C-alpha cells in the first residue's frame, strides 16, 4: 500500500488528505525533511507559492524535495505547480523553485477580473477511471497557466482553449493550474496514484 505525502507548510493540504483518505490511501503531512523518508509520492498543494517556497527554504526542504522528485511521483497543484517548475514568470524576485519539471509557468495569469472561476475541462487521460469520461469541473483560484512545455517528453493533459495549457505530465511529475481537491471528483487523484510504480 503506497504512502503519499502532502506538503503541509501552507495552503490547502487538508483537502488533498481528505481525497486521498477517501481513496483508501495512507497519507502523511510533511513539514520536515525526515518526513519525506519512505514516501512513494508527494502532493504539493495550492496556496501561495512565495510562502511555500520561503518555508521550504527555511525548513531545509529544497534539496530533499529535489532528490525525492528525481525518483518519485510529485504532483503540484496551482501554487505547487509553480514551485515544481523549472521556470516561472511574474514570480517574486528570489522566489525559490524546485526546478524539477520542464515547464514555464506564469503566476497569477488570469488577472484580477477573473480571479477565480470554474470550468469544465476535457481531459482524455481520465477516461482510464470512467469510460464515459465526463468533463472535469476544474476550480481556478488566482491560478497560473503553463506558458510552455520545454522538453519533448512533457505531455499536455488539458487546455482551457487552443492555447492555454492547464495540466501537464513529465514522466512521474504532474502539474495542474487548478484545484482538483476542491470537488467531489477524484479522478485526477486516481490518475496521480497511477503514476506510482507497483
Ligand atoms: N496565486 C498563487 C501563487 O502565486 C497560487 C494560487 C493558488 O494556489 N490557488 O502562488
């Protein structure tokens, strides 16, 4: 049975834990480097990427997180996706990034007028968990967008329109601009769990 950690420095880690428990997965809140030991995968939640980055730096988590991500699945949602990226625009100067995933992400990409919104996304890979594959109701909150995928092995999983990438995977790394933990649809979490090798 895999153990999935959720980085619990700031943001909506508790909501991810609720979903993981609902799926019968053993979970652990991670605040200290030692708590990464023995994990099979990790979720970095949404919140405020500047704060998550600063706390991760202060708690000496940056290098242990990079080491984990070299081997094990990591999923960054919203602020977590910013933190996971190799390159980010509109971030604060000196904001720490893990630099694990070959994507360029634009922070606060949707402007003030459309701070938060919900939209139905077509996500072909989720068909594995429901053959009818209904659209995924995605909640965006001061969300980033994925400006570009910067390596041939980065797969685009969902777009808002023909241009705007909002979910991508590179091997065992997953990034979503939105918050799949905020609805009752667990398919994105199931998809992430499917990235854990048997
Ligand atoms: N705007 C936040 C940031 O830049 C992300 C918002 C979120 O995670 N919902 O970190």
